[in-house]
C-alpha cells in the first residue's frame, strides 16, 4: 500500500526537520510540498554552524544583480540576488553570515545574503578621526586627522577602498529581536581598533590598541586583536568605556600575516608566509605556507600545532572560523581553507590565478578549491573571493 507522504502529521514532519543539520537540505525538505513547508519553521534556528560558502568575484562584463556562491558541501554553485554587492561596491569582511559593504558614500551596509535582511552601522563620517564630510568638496570629500594631529583629505573612493580593513561582530546582528551586539573594525589608515554597539550613532576608538591591526576575533565575551609579532590586546567593551589589557608573547619572526581563530576553549594564531612569484612577466605575491600556534596562557606563549585532527580553518577577509569536518561532506580536517585579503595590486587588470586554496597542515601541500581548478587563468577581479557562513537568521 502506497504511503501519501503529504499526509504525515505536522508534529512528525517538524520532528524530522529538527534532525537536519545542513541548511541546503532544510530548504529541499521545505520544497517537498506545501504541507511540509507549512509544518516547519521558516527559519531553522536549530542548525549547527554551517560550512561557509565562497562569494565569487563579479566580472566587469557581468552587470547582473545576482552573485555566485560556491557551496563546498554540495560542490555546486548558488546564484543569489544581491545588487547591494554589485559593481562599485567593496566588502570589508563577513561575520556570522552577514556581509559588510561599502560604496561611494559614508554608508556602511550590513546584509544577510540568504534572508536579505539589512542594517546600517554608523557612517564612516562618524569615526573620531574624520573631522568633516562634504559631498560638495569633490575629490576631497573627507577631512581627516592622523594620530600626530596632521590633517589631510580623502576622496569617496579612497575611503571606500582604504579606510576600513575588516569588521567583526560579537554575534549575528538580528539573530534574536533586541539582541545586543558589538561591531569591531580595524582601520587601515591608522591601525586603530574602533567599535560601535547596536543603537550607537557613531564609532568609538579603543585607546591604546593601535598597531594591533593584523586581525581581530570575538572570544568568550571579549575582543582579541593581534599585531605583526603575535602579541595580543584584549578589549572589553561591555561597559561604558573600553578596558584594555595585553598578552605579551615571545615575538613571532618571519611571517607576513597573522590571523586569530577561536577554537573550542582556546585561541589559535595562524601565520601566513608569502612568496614573490612571476606570472606573465608580472610580479605578484602567492601564499607559500602556514604555521598554526595555540595560545598557552601559562607562559604566556604560542605553542606550535602540528596536527589539528578533524578541525579545519577558514581564513581571509572573513571573520576567521574553525569547524569540525566530522559529519560534513566536501571538506577535509587538518586543513586551512584560505582566500586572498592582502594585496589589491595583484588584481590590477592582471591575468592569473587567485591566491586561494586548501593548505594541508600534515605535509604542507596546497591544492586548489574545486571551483578554482589549478591553471584556470582568467582576468582577476578585486575584491577576491570571500567566505560567508550561511545564516538563515
């Protein structure tokens, strides 16, 4: 006797849906029929952290409002309507599934590509080192003051492309109504850290944290930022004024870039080494290797990690992320999945390979991502690919 699956009790359908752990599978479950879709929540709040999707660059010839994302778990591409991240826009990070976007205005837009929910952070013109902003002053719209008290001007494009390095959130901005969240920004121009809380109308500089601008992460209720030498500043912005403390570790020598990753109950430092390469008579930088260290507070010191087991790291312009590969298809443990976030000069109309791939910690080898097979040369686009964690909230 055939079973009419559309007539299953709603409570049974909902119980089955709670066993699903992959967001794309949940969408397929919803799409089976109207009865199933109406029996389960539109937003699956039970899902564990998801394997990131890779936001791909948009070619100059593609004027569509849709952007392509590559899903590692299914080895497939998704096309999402995202005009907010089209041409003449710059992203400066992704955090908790939200994309931070700048354009030729003081606005800082934050959007969830899946749900299309949006918020605005305080404008660029509200940073303390921005003295004034005037659209009428064409080419010199911003007046800034540097730490030495000297004033200089900057254009709309210069501020869009070179003022903010990365923005990281303490939590997803709209995961729950009324949620408290903090945004922390790394400023390219001065190396400062600046923060704002939901509801703020302006940004605030974290005093005494300058030069800790390699990377920043939210961990156990605090923000941790790292400098070139692997020293850590801890920023507590929960009160009315920020509190700053330092973790001075022995200097890390020789690395080109540093990333912080929260993993379980500890912090990891990922050091990136670059080599100068030549492609089509053009000098560009390429990632040569990574080293991983775990923070030992007893020293304090960084202890070298030679194996991460089933753990995998995702680094680049995104808020650095650690996930377990167990139970997730399309990925490998003991690997670093990386994208380029260091040199716009590599993308100045050149033809070559994007600097992204999979670094295997066990043997130091690098293999390409499935969506970018080796020797797939094309005209490079800036900004390069970016990891974004699917977040249906």
